[in-house]
């Protein structure tokens, strides 16, 4: 009976610390615990673990882009903590925008295949609707919010060319940022339970994007 390679055995377990920390963080958000802040900063480093376990996967460009996306996501998660003297929201938009650019390059240069499904046109409708509803409430941030929305929608659309797992991750990420946008710019329309919802959909989105990408790479490596 052929032996399973260590990499194939370790990969599923490498996600366990991220899953556990995600659950702890979402619960902390739901009960408004002081643990919400510190646990948030552990999320992306722990999600990098299965990527690092897959360092031997090919192509190296895919692994590098995943790590870059997680690095900028981590900076976005901790913008307020890492740069206390800076404007938190613009920094978040910048760092997450760069994370999405890394995902977009990954989806277009490495993982994607075939044409965009027709249903991805819904993301263009989503962007127009978001600008129409939230635009008047964003003030001077409208150009940045609009640009970030385009990049976010492009990530979700291009993820659809990389298989169901990655596509689902792209949708969850978009849902998370959509709910967050309402909490930021129309807080009266966002009840308290939407705070843990933002992080629940965010952790699911990031986990599925990374897990789905590694699955695609594994399938291709098997030939």
C-alpha cells in the first residue's frame, strides 16, 4: 500500500488552529468581550500556516501571492492597532485593496480557467447599488470606497473561474465587506448582531479562498 506524503497528511490539520481561533473570535465579538481585538490579530497568521505547509507546492508564485494577500489582510485587520496615529478606515481600505489585488493576480495568472460565468454580472449590479445607497454617506471617502468596491467585486467575480470552493470564498468575503460598509456608513441600518456576522463571513471567506486555492494547486500537481 503506497504511503501518503507528509504534506497531504498535514494540510487538513493545518487549518485547525485557524478554525478554532475564528470560532473564538466570532463568539468574542458576539458577547462584546475584550478578547475580540487580540484574537482578530491571530487570524491571518494562523491562516498562513496551511500555506506555509504547502511551500513545496508549485507554482511558487501561487504560494507567494497567497502569503502577500494574507499579509495585507492582517495589516488591514490591525490597522488601528498597528498605526494608531493614522486614519484607520483609509488604511483599512488601502491594505485590503492590496490584498484583493494579490488575489486577483492569483486568480488570473495561476488558478483561473475558462470564461467568467454569466451570473458574475451580479457583482456589477451589486457595485452600482452599493454606490447608490452608501455613496451619499461616505463623504470624502467616496472615491476610495468606490475603488475598493470595484476591486472587491472583481475578486469575487474572478474567484468564480477557480472552482466552487474559491468562488464561495469570494462571495463570503464580499458579503462581509457589504455588511461592514453598512455598519460604517449607515449604522442605524445595521443592528448589533451584524458585528459578529461581519467576522463570521470574513473568516469563512478567507478560509475558503485559501483552502480552495490550495485544493486547485493540489489537483494540478497530481496531473
